[in-house]
C-alpha cells in the first residue's frame, strides 16, 4: 500500500573523492561490476514510495554521470557546490518546485543501501519530522587534544555512527539549509547536524552495517572482495541453435547485420549466435530455455530483434543478484567468414549485455563441407555462459 505522503530523494554526487586516491571521482568507479552511483541511485529509483530522485553532480562530470545512470528515471541533475552541505542545499532548491512532503538525503558514495533502510527512513520522517539512520559503535572512542593526548572517553553506549539516507520534512530541512547559508555556516558534515543547530530534535532509526560509505581505496578493495565472496555459486550453461537459409540479402549474426546472398527462415530475426547465448545463460540459471520465455507461436516475437532476448536473459541474472563472468559463442558455417567480423560481434554482444569486451568470445568453424552447414543450407551456433550467483540462490522458487 503506497504511503500517502510524497517522498523525494536527493543523491549527492558532486564530491571529488580525493581520499579514495587515483581513478577519478569514486562514485563513477565500479564496485561489483556496476558503478557506485548506479547502485546507490537504483535503490531509490526503484523504491515504490519515492516519486522523484534528484541527483546533484559536479558540472565536470555531466558525461560520465549520464553514462553511469543510463536507464534510471530521475530529475534533471543539478550542479553541486564546494562542500557536501552546499550540494545538499542545491538539491533541495532544485526539488522545491516538486513540493515533496518528505525528502531523503543520501550519499552517492553509499552504494549498498537497501529497500529496507529506505522504507525505515520514510517511516521515521513521517513519524518524527527529522531522523538519521545509525549503527552502534563497537570500538571505544577517544576524544584527543591537538597534541594527541586523550581528553575524554565518551560513554560508548550513547555513541552511534551516522549514515544516510537522512530523512526530513522537506520544508523544515530546506529552511534550515537556507538559514545556514544566510548565516555563513558551511561546516556541517551531515544534515542531521545542521538540523540540530536550528534547534530541531533529530530522531534515530536502525541503519545497516553494510550501508557503509566508500571513502578510501581500502574500502573499495575490501568491499569488492566481500561482493566477490558472496557470488560463490559459479555455474555454466550451454546453448545450441540452428536456422535454415531462405531468400534475403543479409543475416543477423551476433547482433550484427551481415550482407549475404541468403537470409534466414525464422520467426524472429534468426540470429543463431544470440539465441545460443540466451539459452546458455538461461541454462546456467536453470530457468527454462528461449522457447519457454519467447514462444515461437507468439506473434509479438515475429521478426523480433534478438538483442531484446539477450538483454532479457542478462536481466534475469541481475534480478537473481548474479553476474555474468563470460560468454562464448561458436558459429558453424562455411560462409560468411566470421574471422573479419569477430571483433565487431564481440563489441556488439558486449554492448547488449553491458559486459566488458574481454569477457566475450566469438569463435567460428566450418564443418568441412559436411552436413547441412557444409552444404550451406543454414547456420548453427553453440554457446556457453559462466555466471556467478549468490551462494544462497534458490532460483525463482517455482
Ligand atoms: N562538494 C561535495 C562534496 C561531497 N559530496 C558528496 O557527498 C557524499 C559524501 O562525501 P564524501 O565521502 O566526503 O565524498 P567526497 O567529498 O567526494 O570525498 P573526499 O572528501 O575524499 O574528496 C559523496 O557522495 C559526495 O559525492 C557532494 O555532493 N559535494
Ligand atoms: C553524511 C555522512 O555520510 C554521515 O556519516 C558523512 O558525514 C559524510 O561524510 P564526509 O566525509 O564528512 O563528507
């Protein structure tokens, strides 16, 4: 049941990520095969109770931003400022015309936020007006002097680590940011601190230890290893497809239009290479085959471009929390010659699947003029896929 109040989210992504070392702004680097910002933003874009997601970016990053979040629905990005606080303020001003009741403010550098934390943030803001996710502190914390001597040992039971998304009534946090800007205050490291400064009571709700901020290069190394360890269920699948030649002047092969003296007789575009790859991926998922997902009797697939089928299979892997490690396809034909087309085909498959081209192999063989491929009555293709799934994957539960 959707909540009655209108909730928007701001993703602050205008920082330079200097503490994370070389490699460009950290939010545009990959972690677990996806950019940090894509992971962070998709959680908000896909949450059913959020109607608008407002990114805040550095103007220098316009092109990488668009590439990194392609496919996600969001407000036009607005430019951030020199500090996180200034960037949040810019996001709030950009959202004002949308008149949200509640706003969640999230670091693009926290890619592991879950739908559960987002739901708790919305609930907490609805109940309290201002709330921050926290986790307990497990080490003893020392307050030290400039000389490095311990000045105090705060009572640990009262300490919490603050995370994002921090959640507020929209008008209240917008007013607080405007007031801080008017009064020349630009030193707040989070929005809760700024709200406290205006005298507001800020509540807490349960954060998530996994929802950590990627700050240093060590954070990237550790989290990459953690994600890889989670994907410990390594599976392979194989696929095979054949299409006969008919009249025509071109063939679709591995997503590439290849001029030829014949065409394919097929319900779809007849792309045997992509069809074999789809079956290999579905096989690795133990998720039926291409015919069970796209029945040849269904008129909607007549003449369909097969890149749709391949994207669909890749989405099935992603939806199970998995990743494709590699794809390989072997074309069996006398003609056309595949060698000169190999890298174009690899690039096209990489484009469709979102994989790096180094994970895509295209091979070819003739059948020494034997059989139907040897007589040039059609083309066959075999494929294999290696995918990694979370170790506790139980399929779709069918
Ligand atoms: N001027 C700034 C500074 C930070 N941020 C964003 O605020 C979040 C948390 O900040 P932090 O981890 O400090 O990121 P950076 O400022 O990029 O890191 P660094 O201090 O290492 O340069 C990040 O998503 C960052 O992009 C922002 O939008 N505008
Ligand atoms: C907002 C924040 O993520 C809460 O923990 C944090 O304060 C931002 O980090 P920064 O390194 O101070 O920008």
